[in-house]
C-alpha cells in the first residue's frame, strides 16, 4: 500500500492552521514549510508533524515545490492553511490508498473546493465546484503557473473525486480587501514582467465582464447577498490588477 504525504505551506496562521492539520491526521505523513512565522504557527504545527521546516518565502510556486521535495511518499496531497479535508473527501482518499494509488491508471485527482464566505457556503458564482488538482504522484506532477495563481502541472491522467475540499479563505470583507490588495500587487508585477499591458479597455471592460459572468452567467444571484458582494469584490480585484499594471507601465517610462 502506497502512503500519502500531506504538504502544507504557511505563514503566521496560528488562528487557522490547527483545523487544517486536524483534518489531515489520517495521512501517513504531514510536511509543513513555514515562511518564518512570528506567531505560534510553528509551535502548533509541531504538535501534528515531526517534519516542520522553516524556509524564507520564495514565492507561491517555489514554496510549494520546496515542500513537495521534502515529502517522503510518492503520493502527496497539497493543502493551504485555510483549507480542510471534508469527511467525505478523507474517506475517498483513504479508499484509494487501500485499493492502491495509481492502480486505476490515474496519476492525480481533482477535487471540488467549496468556499465559506460571509457565513454561508457558496454553491454558485463560479466558486463551486472550483475543481483543484491536489492529490497527485509527485513523480508526475509539479507546481507551476504565474504568481500568485499556482497550479499543478501533471504529466499523466487525472481523475475526479466527489468529496469537497473546504475553503475558509476570507475572514470577512476587510480581510477580503486586504487579500485583493496583496494578490493584485503580485499579479500586476508578474503580468508586467510577462509583457502584458493595461489601458482604458482593460480597466473598463474586464471588471464589468467579471461581474456579469459571476453574478449572471454563473448564477451568483442564487448565493444571495454574499453572491452579489463576491461578484463586486471579484470585479474590484480585476480592476485593481489592471490599474496597478497601468501604474507600473507609467513608472517604467
């Protein structure tokens, strides 16, 4: 029977990391890469894992590949500190482990991610099922993508699981705005380095389309007022990214 290593990256997550770790205690190994936290994050992680490594933050993709390289098992499940393995997902993964991972011809598995936002589970808005490839054979997969949007690049066949990966991404509206500011700064810099540019069309059209897509096409209205707020926040996210990209263009001249 092949074992599974759960790989986690974190920084100053003392308020949320324990619930993440508790949801992974069924794994054969938990490996944590901490980016020099200044709170109790490391202390909490050491209660659940003997393999807690401090590594200065090199970026989302690099840090996830770093912890991937520290896993002793061939199969890994990657988690963020604000994610939890649901009971159904845990049982599915355990059943795969007992049957023999990879025996069904799959080198990785997508799982639906469900986000808890403003005191409700989002089931529309393009936020669900939000499939993520998180369980995979590390000899066939590696982390890639453009910062801060990391994703697994898999050289092989992927299957789909039914159990939800639970996501507690935003503590509230203020926290959502903080994350928008943080992520759009990174995304704008990455886009600029990739040669992308912004102008009136991007600033006006892209946010409006994002709102329309989430709230109407993806039926965000069925998520109630949180769906409306999420669509508005996502539109602002897009606007902020392209506004910051435009600012970088002007500074570079």
